[in-house]
C-alpha cells in the first residue's frame, strides 16, 4: 500500500493495540478461589486438597501475576495491583502446603500451632479491598478460615468454603 508521500507502508511502525488482561486475572482468581472453596466444603467427601495445589501455584498465582504485569503495561494501576497481589497470595498460600517447602512439617504435628500460624497469615488479606463487593465474600471466607484454623473447629472451614463459592 502506498502512503500519500508515495512511499510504501510495509516498514512503518504501527501502534500496538494492547488487550485487556483483566478478564484473565479475574477468571484465574475466581476459578482458583471457587475450586479451593469446593475442597473446603469437601465436595464428594474429598478431604485432601493437594490436587488443587498446582492450580493455586500456576493458575491462581502465576497467570494472575502475568495478567497484573500486562495491566501495568496498559497503565491500569488498580487491576494490576489486584491481579499481582492475589497472584502472590495464591503462590505464597500454595507454598505453605507444598510438601517440599517443609512448612507444615516444621510444626512437628502441632496442628493447633499450625492453624494459628495460618490464621495470622490470612488476617492481612481480610483487610484488602473491602470496599469492592467482589472481595467482600473473599474477606468473609478468610475470616471463617482464620476462625477454623485458630480454633480447630472444622465447621468453620465449611462456612469459609461456602462463602468462597459465592
């Protein structure tokens, strides 16, 4: 194609269009949270959630951080912050339960201490983005999980799972 000045446009740099990575980040967050909620309420009597560990680390964590980086590239600070923050949450939360990390083993079978440590880990996440309706259920889920882990009362785990499943 010829330009007005008679030159060919094949070597002219065209502005790049940047896609919206928010849906990918939100989907990774929502799917991972929903899956974890299903494990918490023990759908199908599944009491071991290790099958979901890869999803937490790679999909809920890694992909969400990538989505956040693309949001930064697009100049969208809030979605970038949300995606990167919750991506880092899923990675760090998954590492707690990753056997080779040795975190659970370091408690030497003291489930009460481990539960309290997990509840302390979850407390800061309950104060993030409370003004956003989408995250209110996540906040309530984590509060229920704090109670479950701190007290050892399994019914609170199911309450947390029910809230996470929206």
